[in-house]
């Protein structure tokens, strides 16, 4: 019997905010969380010669599989870690993005069948709340 090596599985879960108005520092100040990754307008985008057209603020959690833990096992851990980071934020803006108690993080199957083609920005965390 061949045992599957799950150590090659990787999971990344994160939140990205892109803005042409707010700097990454302003986003961090308003949300109350320091970024894990940041790009600024005009920064090089890899080795392509292109430049970022907006400021990018990103938090994320990454996990690498182990012999007996697959991506399927790691996904809920990464999601929980991101949600916990938001929950620990002293800023109400970040906490307002949290799912309400008893609600599903991903919504029900019925809700997902009725999603618009291009989802609207979350009403729980409107862009206006970031702009102050």
C-alpha cells in the first residue's frame, strides 16, 4: 500500500485591501492590524517591469502540510487564525467584518446559489468606514 505524502500541500488564507487613496499605514491604523505584506503605488511588480497602480495591504496565514495533515485539514486552521486576528483588533471596523455568532463563515448552499455575478463590497465593512 502506497501512503500519500501530504507534506506538499499548502494553504494560504488572507485579506487584501487595495487603495489609491489610503496608504498601508493609514489602513493599518484604521483597522488596528499590522500588514504581513505591502506594496505601494509605483513599487515594481516582480520582474515584469510593471508597477503597482494602488497601495496593497495584506494579512494572511499560511500552513504547510505534514505527512498526515492535508490541505483539507489545514484550511479551517488558516481561516480561524485570520478570523482570530480580526477579533483581537482594537478597532471596531475590523471586528465588524467578523461573521455574527451562529452564522456560517461561508454562508449556506442556498445563499451561494443566489450570489450576484460580481459580488458587491461587503455592507458589514463599507469602504466609507475605512476612509474615516
